């Protein structure tokens, strides 16, 4: 028999050895542009409305007034704070899906301090106690799955996910127990008359202190992951636990220590949401940030500086999409969610082209 020549496929998907930072960001920006074009087409087909008008409303809803700009910056800060919290664990390839619950537990500790100690001790001491207590509470909530993972190698994804539901029920219970008035099921604004436990306004801006704290945390996490010994150990464990053990790194210790840090940062997010923003607590306080933070951290390749940009993009879309629902006749929030989802889907899809390239083989000419 004659050896038949195997035909090569027309298209090859090849993993990139490396790609420049400029090129990778051009691909991501191109994906955003493509998503806007696709959204425009969808808008025309489904509504018959001018997509330019829709996008104008989106921009106006995010940055149309000074108040909206501050609201956007606050949203970015809170999402970024939770994203910073999950990043050390993710870089270690410990899939912490429990940030939502860790934030709620931190917020619950903050609420307990404000209700039980408000107006009983000096405010500066109360705020210090709030931060310490909430960080410890968040760290303990994160320690539980870390301990079981380190000792018995349990599935951290399921473990941390289940703890979210327990945290939600704990918050619901205490919201009912501390409800004002009794039986309302809601805590209400705490210490509204004295503002005991409230984070102070800076330059008459309610959200500025939150933004400054998160900015400081961003620098801290960046330096910690990039330049500290702990950050190096996290990277090695994430690459290979066997390699880490071979060079003398205590993997169990690194897992527990890193999750304690993640939980403590989630506790700070709980403080900023309860003491710095809402001054109350409900099971919706975290508002899904624990899950959105996963997208932010992953898109930024676990780089805290890039996470500022990804947080800004997602919050910008969320704020603008909400305005579309309120200002466009015939459109509800579902349509604005569709637009947001399409854009995020394109951004996530762009990572394929960052990591892989499509190679076309030339067709063989017949003799």
C-alpha cells in the first residue's frame, strides 16, 4: 500500500509562548470595541432605538454628575477591596469562592460593635475596635476552609461556597434580632443621631475615606505579592506544591496564612460597607461583590494595579446600565443587564486570543 499523505487541518490553535503587554491590552481594547458594535446591533434588532442614544445614557448614568462620579468611585473602591482580598488565595490556586460570606461576617462584627458599644466608649476607640474585630471575624471565617484544605485536602471551592449561605443566614438572624422597630426584620440606620462608629467624612466627602483606605490596600497587596517572601511562597505553591515542598516551603502554613490574610481583607470590606457607607446591615450588603471580584482578579492576571482598571470598567458598565433601564421607555433592567453581560463576555473571551493564536495553513496546490 502506498503511504497516503495526511492532510493538515486548515486552522491550528497554537498556544503563545509570550505576548507583549501592549499587544495583550490592544486585544482587550479591541474586544471592548467589538462588544459595543455587537451591542449596537442587538439594540437595533430588539428595540429599534438608536444605539448611540443608548450608549450616551450609559455614559451619563456612570459619570453624568459629580454625585455619580463619587458614587462610581465608591463602587470601584468596594469591588476592588474584595478583589484584593481574593487575589492572594487565587494566586496560590486556592479557589476562595467565599468572599461574599467573609465580607458579611466582617460586616456583622462591625454591626455588633456599633450596636453594643456605640455611645459607650470614645468614637476613635470604637472605630479601632471595629476594624480589629471585623478583620479577626473575616479571618476566622476564612481559616475554617483553609484548615480543612491544609489538613485533609478538602475541596475549597465547595467548602467556601457553602460558608456563604451560613453567613447569609447568620446575618438574617441578627438583622431580625437587632431590628428597629422590633419585628420589622431590618436593623435600620445605626446610631444616626450620634454617628457612633461611623467612619468620618473627609473634605465633606462621604466616600473619600473608603477610597483612600482601598488605595492604601492596593499598594500593600501589590508590594506583598511582588516583593515579599510571603508573596514568593504564594507564587511557588501556586505553580507546584511538590516544588514548594522540595525547596522547603511549608505548604500547609502558606495556605492557612494566605487565607487568614484574605479573610482579614474581606473583613475590612465589611467595615467600609457598614461603617463607612450604609450604616446598616442586610444579607444584601455584599451585593454579589464576592463573585464579581473573581472576574476582576482573573482578568487582571492577579495584578492589583490592573485590577483598578478592571474594577473601574465593570462598575462603569453596571452604573451606566442601570441608567438605561430608568431613562429608556420600553426598556427595563433586564435589557441593561444584557448589554453588560455581552460586554463582559467579550472581555473574558479576549483572554483566549491573549493566550492563543489562530494559525491558518496554506492549501496544497494540486500537481
